[in-house]
């Protein structure tokens, strides 16, 4: 949830949301790896691993049907949309799901039985399931009925006892810690998470999900509840769970992601902003130090271990801060780069098509989400793109190998990792170049196009890369 384009609130009638020969130009000798590999053996116990996909607003039955194909492609986990009962609003906007009414497991995507069956099916396929957990607040509505038929008012809900909310006030100053964590984000009734009854009820909800086999949680709007409160809630869980928290970063604000890192991973949205900026402007040389802790405000990211990264999210694709599926090949290139580059745990966005900011997923007259059709007109399903799936196999093959033989110039970049070599041509024309790969001599196959090319005894590779595409080579 982003502060200005979040899963957010309706106040009254207004919606408030939320080419050339081999040379030295652009080459950078590497005495140290550019970035550390995504954590493996050192993986912290509460961090996600592998490659995740956010099947945004997918019904539970469709997630279940997709899991065998996800496992075959190399995805290790799915982020779900919030599973609890949510407000039902006119037009059925996407963000109504982020306004909890109760912790009954009935949403527009299915009921408890469908959720449980989906988790079991996905586990059989080897795919883990992570729920988006909304624990900071309830709704912003004066009154209404939830997706399971529960009646509510703004401060009265069956699953929250009296005294569960902070005194109403609005978050206006993000430089004021108390205001951010004790006032209402966009009018959403703010839970008093410092109190034992609220903590116990939230923990009971998370434990209920764990009892169905859910493997962990994305904590929505974690910045808006103190880290101590979230820690106290997680301490009540019946078993260890993977956790990553949404804590948006600003250097001028008092609440920082580092406060939440001992609870599990945190999202690193600056990664998305940096990668999107580079691919939009064609300044790919700026990506050389991505994640190398250089001190630059654009590259001084949180450590790779404990960071979940993405090119776009359900929030950022609506506020214009990152590339999205609407950017076509540029977005695909950025996702391929994310999968090739050894920083953090990648989260691939899988969207539904939309025209307006508020648009919800394809639905029937009652607002129930329709079964997924990946035609680009209903659901976009970026995670199914062959060019993206190819990078999953490349990533698995190179493992934790660091970046070597980095080269970048204008619209192009290239680097080696272990036995693999990755090249991006962002330009609108083909690029032919001889690269100094440092790889052993032999024949290599591009897992994206299927074409083969030879590396000579000096480690040189001559390759033509079509316009706005990437090549990812492995020994043939």
C-alpha cells in the first residue's frame, strides 16, 4: 500500500487513494563482484527465497490451476491478494480488498474451502503460498456490508472488540512518527495494535491462515504500525512464517525499513524506481552498481539479503512511478534484468488489464472475480511470457555466481554470471557486437531465442541482438 495510491479509502463520494566492434568504452573492470548473489545458504529463516509471482486478484481456483505450470517454469511462491472478508463498494474497485470487515476467509476470489484446496494443490506442485495481510486498519466506510455478508460501521466490526481503534485523526505529516502510526491512513479506521486484544485477534487471523498451510505473509502498510507492535503479533504465531513488510523509504522520514528487518524481509521499492528510470531513459550504464552500496541515493539500497524487489507492483503501476505491462518490450526487458541480476528476491507482477486507476478485476454483476483468461484484455499474465520464463531457467543455472565482465554503453549492457552471459539491447535497432565474456570456449545457446553462438579461445563472443530484446546464454 502506497500512501498516495494505496488500497485505500472512500470518504463521502470522493475516492482518495490511495553497435560496433569490441572496445573499451563503457567497460568497467571488476575486482569485486558488482552485487552479491541473492541469498541462499545465508538465507534468514523468515525471508522468502527463489522467484515469487504476484497473481494479483486471481481467484483461488485459478491460482490452484496455475501452480503446476508455475513450478515447471521455476517460480517458487505466489503472493495472493488479501483473503479476508473485505468491504464491497460501488464499482468494485481493486482497493476494496484492502479494507477488512472481518477475518472470515471469504473474498471476491473464493471462500475458505477454495483457499484451503488451492494451498494444498500448490504445495503438491512445490509452490509456496503467501497471503497479503492487512493488519493496520479496517475500512474507511461509514457503513456497509462485507464480502461474506457482514454488516459493519466505520468503528464497529464483529472481529474487533470495543476500544480497538485509535482516536480518529488523519495522517498529514510523514515526519511525525506518532501521527503516521496512530492516525488514520486515508480515513481507514486505525487499529490500536499496542493493545493485547487487537494483537491477539490479528494473530488469530494469521494463525488461521497458517492452519490452512499458508507459508507466510506480505505485511501491508507495515510502516503504519510500530515495529514493536508487529513483532508482538508475529510472536503469537503458532509456527514460524515467512514475512516481508511493506515499509516505503524516504530519507527525510523518521520511520525506516531497518526497524523491521529483524522480523523478516522488507520490500525495496527504490529498486523498481531505479531500474524503471534506467530502462525508460536508456541510461543502462547507471545499473553497474545497483545494490553495491556505493552511497549514491539511486544505488545505495538495503542489503540484498532480506530485500524483496520488483519492477512494478499493483500500487506503482497505477501511479506512474515504474514501468508496467503497458510499456511492452521495455517492461519485459526490465523484468528479465531483474531475474538476471543478483540482488534480492524477485517478485514478478502478474496483472489484470485496466483503464482507470480504480478499476477492479474482471467481475460478474455481484463483484465476484471472473475466472482468469490470459488474453491481455482481461488478465495480462506477464509471468507467462516466454521471454520471462526463459530467464527463470537461466537464473537457476547460474545460481549464486557473482557478476563479472560487465559492459554497458548507451542502450546496451552485458555481463557474465558463472557459466551464463546476459545481454540487453534496449535500442529500437539490432545490435551486433563482439563481447569479452571471460567464458570458456564452446557453443552457447540463447535460452530466449533458441539461437546458438560460439565463444572463442579468448572468451570472445560475436552476437546480434534484435531491437528491444535480451539474450541469455548458457553452454549448449
